[in-house]
C-alpha cells in the first residue's frame, strides 16, 4: 500500500514538473486533489480500513496530499512569473511616444450647439424661458393659426415639405418655422409669456447660405403692455451681448409677415471693408439679421387670447446664420458635412460653456 502511494507521488511530481502553463498545472491539480482526484480517492479509502491500518495509512495519505498541494502551488507561481516575463518581453511600450490627449481635449462642440447655448444664456438673463415643439406639424399650426389663410400666396414662400395625406385627407408637414410653438404655448399658458424657441426647421432650399434643414430661434412676449419700444430694447441688448460690443446701432424697416402687424426687418450696423470679415458696432454698412413685429390680433384670437386685453411682440432669426456671422464661416453646407477637420477648426472645447459673466466665446 505504501509502495502504491510512493509510485503515485512520483507520477504526480513528474506531471507537476512537466506542466508548461497555468492551464496545465490546473489540470494536474484537479486530477490529483480535485473532488475525484487520485489523492482524494485514496483519502476516501481510510473509512474502510481497520484502526491499525488507519494509524499507518492516514498520516501517509495526508502527507502525500500536503506535499502535492505545496508542489502544485510552487509550480503555479513559477509559471505565472514566467508568463509575466514573457509578456513583458513581447509587449513593449515606447515611452518616447507622445501621450494621447484626453477626450475632453480632442472632442469638439458643434458651432450650432455652442451658439444655441449662447443664445439661451443671453435670453435667460433677460427672464425668458425655453419652449419646444414637434418637428412634424399640421397645416393648422404651421399656417392657419399664424394668419396664413387657405390659398394665401405667403404659403408658397416657405417651400414646404409635405407628407402623404392620411386617412382623413390631411397632409402633415415638416415645420417651416418654429412659430407653431408660439401657438402651442399661448393655448396652454396664460400671459404673461416670455419664451424663446430654438429648434430645427425645414424648407426646400439649398445653397451656400441656405439648407433644407436649418436652425431657427424665435422669441415671443405677450402681456397687457408689450410694445415696440420693449421689442427694440430686447433685440438691441441681445445683439450687444451676442456680438460682445458696447454700442450697436440698429434700424427697423417696414416689412410684411402674416403673423405680425406692424412687421419689421432689422438691420444692424457693421463694417465690411475688409474681405471676408464683418465687424459689428462700427463702420457705415448695414446688414439685415432678422424679422420681427407685434403679434397680429388674429394670431392672438386663434390662440384663445383677447387682442383687446393682450398684445405681444415676436421675432425670428437663423441660428446657423448667427454662427456664420460671428465666427466667420463662409458656407452653411459645411455645418452638415460631418467633416472632422472642419469641426476641429471651428468647434469649441467641451468645457468652454458660454456665460455672460465669463464671456460667451472666451
């Protein structure tokens, strides 16, 4: 019996020495001292022995188990160390290579997102809140409720994307402006109302300064005493803050929009004497930047408000165009080309959040 244990130990020690990796030594461990291993099977025979045999074989079998366990642990440690050394020898690192910049350093915020944040910061400081609405609208909210009667020629100016008629014959559309959100807001909220509405709009137009999908910001103020003087002050303070100039001259020209009366186009003073550069707050040139006016009584009435009690003013401006004017981008189409080189040049660092006290574009 003792000879069998000695022969088993010699065989197991040979297997341990022959193991070349951690998987192999684990297989030896399972085959020796696992639940059904050769040494474990020997331990199970102790229960069938006489007391005299157990006194001899007990220490012998337990001693074998201890020696095998110690040998396996030692060999496993050797193999692990050898594996680490082999890995270090093959997986070298060239410490002279430059460190990869962190994502916060390489990532860039798209100019549209940055300018939208700038607009939000400015108008929030004036007490405006943000309103949003669906991109897919009905004809009623996009046109009729905004004083575009059926067949009105002004509808044709918008080059609308229409969907196929539904089962009721109604054709929904991609909103051509963010003005429908004004109607939704006035229907759901009683004055006083002070909101801005940034969002995507859609028209069938595409060239260097137009895109089929573009971004627009509208503003709306409704209360009992809103007037043109208030409108002029809001727009003047906005442009001074956005273009970061101390003084800015503006002029208001009569115009026409179905949803405002009176309606006005707004020009701001600028200097375009240098090619490819526009400087605001100086010079003798003028640049048209937005349309605005007093909310038409019909629009108030369609929204459930009494025009004899409430009045308001509204304006709309292209966010994409503001970005082009402020940051010198010559072609609107590049905004949507997904060119990482363009974004690396014109984009903004992720942590450069625009604030009025820290500077919008600092």
